[in-house]
C-alpha cells in the first residue's frame, strides 16, 4: 500500500485521511521504513498538500502521543511560537511578562539546529536551569505561577520528532505544508486555547520571501481555526538579527534587560506587540492599546521580572543571575570588529551570522553536538546606520585569542558598508487572523 501512496503523491494526487493515518501511524510503529517515508516527503515537497491533507497530517501527528490536559487551570491558555531566526530570544522575556499580566503561558520550546538558536539552549545557559520537565511538573508550575517553558517529552507527538529528523536529512524541511503540520501538531498537543505565531521572512529565516511567509502564516491560522483554537500570526522581518546580542548566555542578558525596561528597541517592540495580542486573546485586555499599557506597567513595577525570577527558581536555575550576569557563562576574550571605512550599513548576512555562532560552538551542526553557552556576538550597527572608520561594528566573544584574526576576517563578510543609506524595512510586516 505504501508504494501506491508514494506514487499517488508523486503524481500530484490528493491523499485520503485513511492513507495519511496509515503513513504516520506506520512510521511511528516502525512498520514503514525510513526510505519509503523519505520518498513521500520529497513528493510532498514538490507537489504540496491541500488544506484538508495538511489538517489531517497535523491532527494525526498530534494524536500520535500524549496531549497535555490543562482543563483544570482556570482562564485562557496562550502560547507563542516563532519559525526561527538569529538573535530571536523573544520567548524568554515574553512568557513571564504575559504571565505577570494574568494570562497562563504553557510553552513547549525547541533547541537550536542549523543557523537558528533554540529557546531551551538559551535557558539552559542559566546555571542549574531545567527544561526537561515531566508533564506533571509542567502543569503544577502552571498552576502555581502561570508560566513554564519546557522541551517536548518523549511521549508528546513522537510522529513529529521522527518526521522532523527525517526531513532534516532529506532536504525537505522547507516544505510549507510540512512546516505547518510540524508546528501546529506540537502546539495543539499542549492543551492551549490560543496561539500567537511569529512567522519570519528574510535572509535569516527559513521563508526567504514575504509571500512565502504569508502563505505559511495563513495555513497555520486556518489549521488553528479548524481545530477551534484562536490563532494570530505576525509576519516579521529577519533580514538582520534581532537585538544586539546573539548567543545563548548573551541572549539571557538581553532578555533580562528587556524585563528591566531596557534593551534594544526592536526586541522591545516585538515582545510588546506579541504580548499585547496574547493578552487580547486571553481577554485580559479588549484592545491592543489597553494591552500595551498593562504590559508596560508590569515591566515598570517589576512584576514581569519577578515572574521570570520565579520561573527560574521553580525550574532549578540560579535566580542570582538577574542582578549579577557575571554568574552566566562568559568567555575570557572579547574581540572588537571595527569599521574599515566610512559609510552606511547596506546589508547584513543574517544566515551567515547564525552559522558563525554555530562555528564558534554556540549552536549545533548535528542534534548531538554540545553547546558552548558563553560564545556569541554583539552587533552594534543595524541596517541603514551611518558608521565612521574605527567605529565598533561588533564584539565577538571567544575562548581562544589565537583564533581572533581568522574569526574577525570571517565575520567581516557578513556586514557590508556602502556609500548610500538604505531604508530599513518595518519589523512587523503584517498581522493575519
């Protein structure tokens, strides 16, 4: 039967719900071999799936394992998901901020792979911090403080775990229907009522164009609606890194800055805008304007930072890092990269910078690689900014100063300086509901 399903999709035909169930359940139960599923994934990559196929793919993967039951937690439960980027630490300040405003935030996050960083890796740069929570620990923490961030358990959505690993080695990651099914099956298994999506486009994103990002966003919103969930998608720009700090421990520092009312404007804007939508979905606020006022007040009065401190404590981390970031991993050397000429920042190779972090040891080339939490980059100049010769463009946090000259030369290729100013595009391109 499997060969008939492969042939059918190879020829651009529509799979039935029963055929999709057969494939996913057989793959999870090891009755269908990897090579046949690989062939089907490639056929889907080239020929796509319609909305009905994608919805069935999503629900069958979701039902392949445990679904978290949060029905005994009062109120509306809202999560946020990003399609991945460079310097994208948004979830870390966002979750406790929204929880401090009265919306429960159950967040199941992932690890970095390839050029994109992972929320779990960043959190685990906090000494003692645990993200491998059991479902009972997760739900208990949500009861007590209204926020928890954990990794996917072995019992949650095993179909997606196996499917993603296969997509990663068969060059089928970028398929919009497969991305949709992967993200939404994981998120719908959390027991949430609503979801805010951050769908990124640009040279540092999986979706390179606004149009593809919009197609993906619309598909995920439609899937959520078909499953009676309230879903909003933001389409955001990833043609340059988010914020100034890139790297695990460095991004924790920047997250703390945001919760203290400081930090870069782009990170602040995205945290507040995504957070405001989560408050509106959670019916804590009736308008975006009202929600923004609430969130800003929670930062100003320290309640957001206090919530983050409570989350760190409950997950075994050292809360002293909030006021003493020297307790976070840090490198012995910081290498300055200075502008070699006057001009304007005309281009930033975000994908290249993400891979540079991986080269330093701050990311993974394979799923089993060990992370160096201390290494990273601080970028001080963004698209369109004027620079003078000698200005510091970036700091590279490294462990071996003998590598400095080679790393500096490598990094310079990622930031282009030209004679004419370019207009930077808006951070938030569109919102889809």
